[in-house]
């Protein structure tokens, strides 16, 4: 099954980040900033997921 996955992790500065990982294992997007808690990074990833379908391409 071809499923993209949001992966959350703690970076070297002890900040939480997310990555959007393609079915082939490649990272296709990332948070670009760190978050102070796991719940905050999950909320940020959820916002991206919720809004991506309505995004436009310039």
C-alpha cells in the first residue's frame, strides 16, 4: 500500500519535529521549526494534513 506517513522525532536540541515520509522512505516535507512538546508537533502536523488538500500551486 502506498501510504505517506508523518514521523515525529526529537532533534539534537531536544525540540520536537515532524517529517512527511513517502512510501519509498524519502522525506518530502518537514516542520522547518522545532516544537516544545510532542502534542504541539502532532497538532502542527495535523494542521498540514488538514489543509494540504486545499493548497494551491503557484
